[in-house]
């Protein structure tokens, strides 16, 4: 069964932990084995050994699953309700084209709201919106509007589904300045959970040359299978790359502002 690529990031550490916690292998072929019945005293009760082994396995398993506690990186940006600064935001995606290259395009009409709390990142909430008709391919032939092909019925079908939306449902810190942001993505009329890997790049509470007030910045990336959202046109047949790939990778660069924050303040 196919698993989304981000799921591998979750399950791979568990696999490594299982290898570390696995019992030792039997001795190599040819290693002498004593005859316990003839030479050894009565063996210890097996129940005690099994009990200790089960306890050790449990401790090892819980140790592998335990998340380290992270202290969020300090920032001068205050908590508050922030809005995306569209002048400093990009949503870029790429998809395999015939297996020869990763075709790259972007969306230009973006909006987002972020309830920012630098002291408790897990409590933050994000809601983002994208207009699928704003896709920009930078196609070089001005006589052919390739943007309308990708926003048309074979792909995004922006006329029928005029909104791409993401609403966060949980945030889990993975480093002092990074987190896994899970939420519901609505695309092409289908809603499914996805996880973004986000990095906090810093912020300030204000600056004399910044009329936007408090400002913060993030970088994020993620991936999805477009067929999961009912966009199957052009996907290659199994065993070939002739077509447009199913896997879509995307990156986000975003700055958010809070004009109501007190400032200005000079500093990183």
C-alpha cells in the first residue's frame, strides 16, 4: 500500500529504534553449546526472564517513542494575530515531467491568518487560503495561456473549486525553531490531512523602516499525491514516467505582520 512521503519521516525512526532494541542473534553455526541437562544446575525460572525481557522491551520502546522537550527559540516578536504579507510570500510547487525534470510553478493569490504564540508554539493556529486560478507557470509563449490549462477542468478546475484551504489541527515541535504542522487541506473539493515541516526564521516587534508593525518569518515544505484529491489526469502508467507525476512537492516562504503590535523596535 502506497504511503505518503512524509509518513516515512514518522515511521523510519521507529524502525531504527526497533533494530536497536532487538534481541541478540543466536551464536554462529559451529559454536559449542553446553548440555544443560547433563552438566548444568536447574535453569532459572523462565517466567522471571520473560518478565524482565518484557520490561526491558517496554522501556526501550517507550524510550524510542518519547519526544524530547524543546525550548522555543527566543524572539522579540510579540504574541498576537498576524496576517500574511503577500509581498513577502511564495507558494511554489514542482512535479515530475516525463521523468526528465521537475516542472515548477507557483500561486500568486495567497492569504493566511496566524495566531502566533512564541512561548507556546503548540497552541498556534493557522488558516491559509489560495486561489487556484492564480497559478502562474511563466509559460514563454504569450499566444498560449498554459495557466488556464492547469487551472482548467483537467487539473485544478478552479471554476468548480475556487478555493484551496488549509486549517491547522495540531502543531508538534521537532526542534527549538521547527515544527510539524498537521492540518486539513481542501483541494479540488476533497479534504484530507497533510503535514508541513515548518521552520521559524525569526521576527521583531517593530522597526522604524517597517510600516507593517511586528514581523515574523517561516519556511515550510510538504508533499501530496494529487490523485488523493481527485486530480488524476496525465499520471503515468505503472512502470513508466511518461506523463505528469502524481507526487507534488511544494515549498512555502512566508512573512506575517501584525500592524497593531507596539513598536517600532530595532533588533533582530
